[in-house]
C-alpha cells in the first residue's frame, strides 16, 4: 500500500534572541514600531507537513509519497530527501517562486515572532492526485487553499480513502467549506484547539462529526489523544518523552503513525499508540526531521511505553 501525502514542503529558519522582547518593545510606541533584534543563534530545518509526514512514515517502514510544490531554492532540501531515501517524484518546482518558509524569532521567555512566506505552496493546485498510480490512501494536510480543496475532491472522485487534516490551514475555510471536506473525507484529524474551531464553524460537535466519517482523531497535547469511532471514544495514553526539546513537527509525526496503522489494517487502539509514540520520539529532537530509530528500537520503546509488545 502507498500513501499520497498532500501538503507543504518548507524551510523553517529559527533565530534565538538572547533577551526578552518586552525589554525592547515600548507599549506606548507600538504604533511606530521599528525594532531590530540581534540573533546570535540561527538554524534552518527542513519541514513542511508533507515532508515531515513522509519522513516519519519512512522511519516506520511505510511507503509514502509527498505531493507538493516547491521553489527554485529547493536544492538543499532535495539533497536531504535523497540522503534519506525519500522520493521526490511528487514534487513540482514552480519557476520564479521560493519554497514556502517560516522565519521564527524566539526570546528567552519562549515568546515567538513569526513571518511565513507561502511562495510555491500557493500553486499546490497544479498537482493532481491522478498524476500518481498505486495510491491506496491519502492525506490532505495544510497547503495552499485551492490545492487542499481540489486534492480532497480528487481523492473522493478516485474512491481513495483519505485523512483531512486542516491544521494551521483551518482559518482559510468557513463552515460550508469544512462540511464539504467532511463529506469527502474518510477520517478527520485535529488538535484540541482545531477541534473546537471545527465545532464552532460547522455547528456540529465532534461526536456528531464522527457519525459522518469513520473516525475523528483529536490530539490533546500532554493528555494523550482520543479517537471517536463507531459510537465509541477510545482514549490513547500519552507516550512519555525522555526529554522535551522541541514540539515542532510532533503533530506530523503523530499523523504518520495514523497512516501507518491504517495502511496495515491495525485496530485503533494500536494505531493510536504508534502515533503517540511517534510524537514522543520527535519531541526529543530539535527540528521536525532530525530524529531516527531502528525497528528494534521502536519496538522496545513501545513495550516500555505501553507495557506490551507491538
């Protein structure tokens, strides 16, 4: 089975300001704000939802293809994908555009100022699900608005089951848009905040939404996750991280676990625990694609986390 992972490929540039923003931003002068922060620490990570999910699915031994639009500056990311054995067959370079990228400045209080440039991501609708054969399952994750709409339609028309995961793309859609996605998708995935937004915009509770799809998965941060399916609510315990280093990309790692379980016909109790452990392993490393493990290491962590063998 092969998964088609629709979403963004992006660079994340993280800069660390060795002070506090509040010491340099005068409240009475915000109407003429003009500040500069010296950032001695800087790193660039390879990210984007499609790239992160594909990377994590590969770690689990699953077959996935990231489908995304990238810019003329994608060469360093391309080399990284080649080194990791990740296929670039689903990527389309858009001339004259930059790859999507976030510029994040964080201070000593962990406050962040972020600027996001979508770049080539705005052209994601140029890719089509039908461009790829052998796809048995899909996911529509945060991407360009039109791309998310068209890829969901294409999965539905092709009869390919898929997860709708709006993530940070949620603000782009109103209730009518979201209900159309619900009618097309097989599964829905949200964090707890997105779940509340979904309820507010559609007028339906998570329980009611679960009646329209096979399952609704809601992650709850440090409280684990819950899966609403077939009239049941399955509580998935949190897999404990050995240390909390960086939460960036944890949701994508979790979703890779969901895809792996669905691709292999596993029950929700096992699928949710695999997904939970993927998030825990990711949070122990900086950046969304800098963690790794062997099959034996993952099995041992699973036994340690949940008390039984995978």
